[in-house]
């Protein structure tokens, strides 16, 4: 078991990043730690779903992934770089299920936090989050079970109750369970970020208990740069400060030397996103949060129209870093026997193996208008109708190491595929259709921009010209 006093030292005098909502993925946490955060909380994960996960070591990325099934994206992903500084935050209303989740990750995180302050309906309807504030017996059961059941520190985060006396009574109960620290968001359940944080209430709570109090809720109206962290800490009398939205907007808020420019933060973020092959959708969201009022800039508009991590890297001139990382991952996949070395051939030439025709290329969405009716799949389907053949039949597999997809399409008894793996099933099927169409000498609907360079100033998207199947 973890000694309470020793564990508490880790939470005293630290500036703790707690990226709630949707910024809690690995690249965001690592960047915050790089800039100076001492601990990184993941986003709140609901115990029902997490309890269904299984732990998988990913040799390609050097991560530990918690997956619901082999084809899913990780619900939680961590690595050795943050092993002693990452805290898993869970939403729960059941002590045994909370313990089940905690035991699953016990050897991969530095602590467990129970979110008892989330005001969102999805949480409170299930008796979780802020709903627990009015259920002290359940609070005590959950926290006592966790403290006794795991060897790592346990903390929890609450919101204020309408009366200070009620909040202090709840905090004293929480302290009695043996948790090493308590986070206090200085707003009521009904209040939102636009409402001022009640720093004085947090201060009175901190003066009441002997365990460290982590002050939360100071983003935007108080915390805009590093020096404001200490100011918020003094206002609340807390041992440490937890930051969410201010860090989401600019993770360099933790730099003692001062804030970095938006471009510098985005580039630093992309380095981690590339290294750990972070999912494109999450990358796009996180960078949009960093850009904030710059989303209508030329780069912001290019970001909105991007459709892959590589395209995002191109906007910030980091495509070489992306390509080098992807090359290393491919070579490692071959070394580990996860893919055939033929998939690394540079030329998009046809390779016949038994009854499968392969081409080595990766589809570029910018060259195909996939939102229109004339997609490669549609063209191939119309071809089979015209020739009175059976419709194309697609079979798709997902690679467990990175959740990328590869499809095989069968037409008139022959199979066609690319040697590349796509980031989603739809693109994989379109790629297989392209191989078939090109093999048959049929125009696959490919379009190409007149100027392939990413525009630096223009706010308009590049024009496209039609390419023949022989281009």
C-alpha cells in the first residue's frame, strides 16, 4: 500500500494540468509536461466503458493502449515518458466497478482520480459526477474501496455546494477516506465558466483540511500565463493548481519563461502527434482549440479542410517529420513481421500474387471528390452494372497495432488491393476500387490541383483539373 504522507508530497506545491473534456490525449499531456506541468490528468473516462477494455502493449508506438476491441481506437493511451506523472480520472457511481478500472491501469499510471464535480447530464443521470455531491455514503464507499484496493495515490475532484458548511462537511468526509488530495472546482453545479470562480470558498476549504487542496476553475478570468498560476494559488490558499481550459488554449501557460506563439505551440504539439501517430480527428480538434480566434486565418481554413495528419503537418511545414516517422514505423512493422516488406516498395507498380492484383500507393483525398456521386467505388459499381457482373464485394481488415485499414475488392472473380493501409474503412475501400479501375484501364475519377503547394495567403481552395486514367 502507498503511505499517505509520502504520496501526499507528490501533490503539494505542484501545478497540475487537468485537461478535462477532450484534450486529454497523450500528445497534449506530454506537451504540457514538457512546458512545466508536474502532473497530467487524462480526460474523464466512464467506468462502464473502461471496464470492458483490455491492456495491449503497442510495439510500433511504444505505448500501452487500453482497447475495447482490437479494431477500436484506444480509450486510454500512455507511455513511459509520462509513467510517473499521469493520473487517470474516472467517472463512476459504483465502488467495485471503480476498483476494477483502477486495478486495470494500476501499473501504468501514477494515480487515480474520481470526478465528483462534472455537471454534465450524461454524468449526473448515471449518478456520477456532481450527482455524488448529494450522496455522501456513496462517496465514502467509492473512495474507501479505492484507497484500500490499490497501491497508488487516490484523489477526487468536487464542486461547491450552495452552503459553505455543506461543502466543508463533505470535504471532511472525503479526507477521512484516506485520499491524498482533493481538487475543488470553485463553482456550483449550476454555474458555468462564464461565472466568476469563488476563490474565497476554496480558501476556506483549504484552511479546514490537512490534506492538499488542488484549486480548479481559474482559467480565462484569472489564469492567462504562468505568473497567474501562483496568483490563483495565493488567492485560494491551495497547495496546487489544476488548469483545464487555459492549457487547452495554450499549453505553454506552464512555461516560467512566458507564453509561446500559437505557431510554436502547434509545431511542438505536432511533434508528439507524429511520434505517437495520434488520431487525425483529435489532432484537428486540439489545434483548433489552440488557434481560437485565428481559425478564420488562411492556416485555420486550411486546417478545417484537412483530412489527414499529414495534411495538417504540411500546413506547418512538418511533412518531412511525418514521412520520416511513418517510414520508421513501416520498417519496424516489417521487422516485427506485421506486414510484408513489399508494402515499402516506392513505385506504384502492379504486383501479381496468386489471384490478387496489388498496387503500392496511398489515396490522397485532395485528388478525389469523395463527397460527390462519382467516387471510385461508384464508378466501379456502375461498371459492373454495365457489364452485367456481380456488384463489387469488399472485405476489410483492421491492423491492431495502429487501427489502420486495408480492403480487398472482388470483381469478376479477381481481387484487387493496395499495399498501403488507410486511416479508416471508407478510404481503404476507395483505394481498393482505384486499383481495380486502374488495372482495367477505366478512369477512376481522379482530380488533381493545378497548384499542389499549400497556399500560404490565399483563402480560396485550389482549383482542380480532370485527369485521365493514364495520367
